[in-house]
C-alpha cells in the first residue's frame, strides 16, 4: 500500500490495481496537465494538476464503494477507472478538447484506445481486469459507471472541492462526505437516499456559483480561445498528428506553439499574459438565434467578416460563442417519500439557477487592445447584435459602454 498526502483529502491510501497503475506513463503524464488550464491566469494559485484530481477521485470512489458494500473485482474495476478517468485529456485539459475532437472524433472520456496497450494494459491484465470494461466505466456506461461519470459522480465531488481550495474561491465547498454516505442504487440508478434534497441542491449550487467566477471567468475564456486558435493554426501549419498532440502535456504544446512561426504570436501573448481584450460582451437576448447555432466553420467566416469590416488582420479577431447553458446536475435523482424523483422535479432552486445561467451567458468578441474599440463597433453590425445587450469596450481601462454611448 502507498499512502499519499493530499491537500484536500489529507492522507490517501492507494493499493491494489490503483497502486500498480500509479507509476505508468499515462498516469504520470497527468502531473503535467493543469487541472484548470488557463484559469491560472486569473487565479495564480490554481496550479493543481489532473494527477492530484485523479487521486482524489480514486479516494472518493473507494469510500463510495465501501458505503455501498461493493467488493471484489467489480470494486477493483471502479477503482482503476477512477484513477484512469482523465488519461484521455489533451494538453490544458478541456481548453483544446474541441479542437482534438474535430480532428480525431474523440473526447477525453473515450479511452478504449489508451487502455488496450502498453503498461496500463499490462497492469490491468495482471489484476485480471478487462481494459474495455474499465474504459466503459470511464465513459459512464453501466450501473457502476454512474459513480465515475454521472450526475452524482465522484469526479464532480472532487473537482468542485479541489478547485475551490486552490483558487481560494469558497463557492465550490460541498459536504462531499455526506454525499458519499447517502449514495444508493435503486433499480440500477445511483440516487441520494431519503432526506437529501438539500444535499443534492448543494452540489447544483456549488457548480452554478463556480461557473461564472472560475470556470467561465472572462479572462480564462479569452486565453482559452487564444490557445484553441493557436492549436488549430499549429495543426494547419505543420504536419503534427492530432492523435499525437492529444498525448502531449501542457509544456509540449506551448513549446510547439512558440517554435512555429504561424503560432508564436499566440504563444508569447499567453506566456506574457498580454491577452486580447473584450471588444464585445453580449447577453444571450442580444444574440440572433442563428449565431447560437453556428458551427466552427461558420464562426471562422464571421471572424473574417468582422476583421474585413474593421480593416484588421484576420488573426486579430476571435469570436467566442459558448454552447447553450446546461445543468446536468438537475437530473440527479433523490428519494422523496420513498419515491425516486429527479431533482429538477423536486427543487424550485433548479428553475432559478437555470434562469441565472441564461442571464450570465455571454458571447465574446476578442481583439488586441489597440484595435478592440474598432473591432467591437464593427462586430455589432456584422453579427446583427442588439445594441442594448452588447457591450463595447471603452477606451478607458476596465470600462464598458453600449454602442450608442460609444458613438
């Protein structure tokens, strides 16, 4: 058994298949993948890694298995899946995942091709564990897959607490010990036992508060958009294999961006924190429906149109259109008066938080500071935004104004 001191869960005892997996290259690579990607440019102490998080997920999964009375090979499969659940992440975690998916058709939880070879496959075989069965659990398949990837999964419980701890933001604090204790399986569904509506709501509320303050902070979004565009240009300008890039760590990607002429500008700006500024920051009500449904190619076309209208280089305009707000935690299931109910049916808080999500949603247009004013003015017209809900960057630092005021 190996005991590891953790900043969140104190001492974590790692044994069995998980201990054997610890020093395999795919797991050790996670030491070099930042858990929150570009969020560290907002919160300097958010330097924790996917490796730490994976240990935390393993620890909570092990506790949950004990409370649920699950033992033997079924439990070992879950422990292996918990430790391995993030080995599919590309550099900078979720930040470039959309780029990787467009090129390879794989998201981070599609790990079948990563577990069927090398040292990981050998370790799993040595412990009589089928690599496909473990990969299925990582993807959330089957009854026990809900523990690793689902509405009440231990992944979510760890990252909320860990991200709050390392950013210093208190909103992600949840009673994860109670959540673990109250988990039950009812007719194959993972649910929270009787009397835990508020426990489920706490998970929902923590995520809702962390989203605007941490995960979708505007500076992190700008940096993420720049990193994505740099990665796209790297793949376009070099013979880099997207499947190979998927296995890089953060430093590999940053060094490659620096060494490639077509992407060096993005790399230096990210390294020196000379980020683009918000030229437009538009509410959902100000955005035409057709913009919300644009695919990647259409977004690139709009960027070029804005750049042409503003008479700036095409690389000087980045359009950031987030997906429709979602709240997967609202489908968590709780037992109420002996009946399993969805949290969305039971909690009035869900409706309020959904409305808050839509209020917080913003479309962003980003550009270098020197041209941000001009880009913002042209972008409103090119995109057909409603001026009252679209903010244009004012010349004074930190000040934003509507288009009418800008003119």
